């Protein structure tokens, strides 16, 4: 996460006052869009500008994970924000239906934490597909910018269609390839900064002409000139990747075998520390080699911090991947990918680890990986990320590992309840065959909640009866967490379908006892609703008075999210209504105002 939200180091970069002045003039506009071909020096320009102007900034490196799951974007951006007592909200399912409202609220809170003047930078924005909702989210975020705040986008393409209105109102300043292209004087400055000796004006002019103002071309041409002691000729092609591959290939084959091995193994990771490079390759000098490449400005960027991370420029990474595919056979590539995945997971880089296991088609290890991380991802609202990984696994593997069925069902629960139920019913059958008590109890609870979310109570009769069978097959609950899910699910089923169940009172007391000990306030509020409904339908709503009082405190707490506060308010509203409390109408008004302001969906919809 740290490397994803850290500005790149600018060691060895050349200041470009011409473009700095243009970026200065763009400050009154909320958005600056820096776009051009790969290797044009976009990222270096923006990073060096922020340093030169001492501008407070928050840097965010966009990648495919943000495109696949908008909740991932909010999660990592929230992690990068300056800390306060309460963290920025997560995009959990409660907020999905009110995404525009949630996004505006999120950015208002984020911007309030940034010291003006500031810049919020989105690097590699071209990674986002044209249909992504992220475009709409960031377009609306621009409207929340305070005076002195600005957003800078770094991309290979123009602003997306969602930004058309901003362009028409001149709210976007464009800095395109025609302006990014190095001038002759800037090229001279860069060559003199990078070259180990003084070059004649003639050679510099040849290098400049060969690269045509392209920063990557200048660096590669200079590197080859150092090797051959003359200005090289570029291949006759307009493709930046082909030109890059040509020059990089000429230089790569002249490096020593150890450097080549470090590069070809490390390229499988999008970013890595010196320690990670050493562990992956088994070579003591691996970190030193990466550091040397970065000092030489050889398409290796450094993200500074307590444990600096390195990453290859996209052009260089594409080149190295093609070299690795030619150098290693399929089994050796998979071996490197599996090791890189294990090391990435240990470092907390779970997206990288998952991508490596998918590329290696190592389904057993990917399945185990998913099962380890599914609970935390779902808690972060990142079920779509989980579904993307699950979709890579062949369907036959789901039959062999029922936990995959369960987690796929949990990703869909609350959204596509019939699909979630189908997965969890299949998982339950397999868990029973395998005598996996934890699995069968959790799958049972998921099925029950799928009916609750659909407001369908009739099918619950079967599942209420089935629990007795399951408890007969397992001598005890495997853990208190599992018992909590079962007890809250059983209470919900009884309250909505069989309020006069013989064991209803016992389940109600046990469910509330366990929910109070659970650290998840969302589970507490859901259990409180069921608890109140059960006692109301049994003619004793006063029994729920202590629970209503706890919910009243929770709905007023500044430590919980709006979604939790809304669900807590449901119990309070019902209790005050039944009790004819004078505060009833005011509580309803507060609940509806909070729902509108936060975009959260509350349990009253059920």
C-alpha cells in the first residue's frame, strides 16, 4: 500500500521551468491533465514540480485493481489520508446504492484533512477503462475542492467522456505531448545531468534529433552512446515500445549475468523493496543493483519511505517481461511467480500476490490465498475484488474446495441473493459430507440471511428445522464467532417467521449476548432489530428497552459509520413508536436526514 500512495523520488531529474510556470498558471483551475506517450517524463515532471514548489500533496498510483472494484480505490485512498480519530469511511454494501452521495461525503472529509494549498495526484490514470464509475466519482470530487486545492491527473490519454462538461467550462488545464516534448535546451540539460562525461554539441544534437524530444528515447540513446562512444541511430518505426525495445535490448545484452538475472526475476513484481528483491532472487546484490539502476535513472523509480520500494517504468517492464518469457521455460516462470506471490503476501501486497498466482494458473494456492484474505476484503467492502479472483478459478475446483463456493456466495450476499443462496447451499452440502462444522454452520447462516434480505419468510421454516439436524451432527460450535453468526441468523429467522418458536426466548438472549461481545457494530445493530421484533411480536416490547437504549447511544456516537447509526436508529424508532415516546418523530427526521446525507441504505428497507 505504501508504494501505491507515495510520490516517486526525483533524484537525477532535470528541472523544467518552462513547464513549471505552465503548471503554476493552471492553479486556478480544479483539474490539470498531463498526458502523453509512455516515457514522456510525465510522472517525473509532476513529482519534481511538487518538490520545487514545496506543495503539500497526496499521490495515488492508479492500477487495474481500482478499475475492477471502486471500493479498493476508496480503501487505499482512505489509508493514505492524514490520520484523525475516525478513519475515512469504507465503501461497504450499505453505501453502494448511494455511491455519488458517498463519494462527495468522502472527498469533503478527505479535503478537510489536507493543508492548503495542496495537490491530489492520480498517476497512471490510463489504467482505468472508459466505462469505469471512477470517472464519475472523480468528476464529482472536483466540485468539492476547496480554494487552494487541485487535482492533477497523469495519463497516456485525454480526459474521458465523463469530464466533457469540465472541459467545456474550462475547468481542466491540458498539458499534452506537444508541450511535454523536451526542447533542445532541456535535452542538453538532461544529457549533461546523466552523462558521465562532457559531450560535444554535435553529439548532443544527434541524440536530440534521434529521440525527437522523447525523454525515454534520450535516456536510451545516451546509454547506448556511452557504450559505443557515438550517437546511435534509432530504428525506423513510430512505435515508442518498439524503439524502446530496440535500444533496451542493445543495452541489456551488455550487462553482466547477475544484473540480468535480478531484472528478469524482479520484473514479475510490480514493485519491491531491496529485501524482497534479495529474497526472491537469492542474490545478495539484488537490492544494490536496483538502487544503482535508480541512481542512473535507468527506468527504475524509487518510492521513498522507511522501506523504499522500486518499480520499473512500464516500457522497461514490458521489455523485461518479454525477455523473461524468452529466457525461462513455463515451469521456471511458474516457480518464480509462486515464490514472488508468497513473498508479496508476506509483505501485505495481496493484489500482487493474487495476480501472480492467476498468471501462474496455480489454482490450489490461489484458493488457499482467497480463503485467508476473504474475511478482511469483505469487511473492507471489496467483494468485487474477491469475485474477480474467484472468477479466474476453473469451476471444477469449486467442487473440490467448498470454501470457494461459500466465499463466492458471501460476495453476492445482499446483492444477488438467489446466486448467493445457490452457492451456499452447495457449499453446505459439501461441508456436511466433509464433516466441516464451521463451514456448514456459516453456510447455513448465509442462506438464512439471503432470504431475510429478500424479505421472504416462508422458506425459512425449512432452514429453522434444519439447524437442529446440523447441531446434531456437530457436538459443539467450532468457535464463538461461528456461534454468533448462527445465533443471530436463527434469531432473525424466528423473529420474521416463527416468533412463537419454543426456543425463541433462549435464542434471543443468546444472540444478543454474543452480539454485544462482537466487535462488529453492524452485527450488533442487525441483532438488535431482530431482538426487538421478536419481543414485539410476543407482546412484550418492554423487554427490549435495554437494547433500545444501547442503540440510542450507538446512533449518537461519532465513532461509528452513518450506516451503523442508521441501523441503530431503526430499533430506536420502532421502540419509541410502540412506546408512544415524544422523541419518535424527531428520531425519524434525524434518521432520514442522515440517510440522505450519507447515501447509506438502512435496514428499514427490509
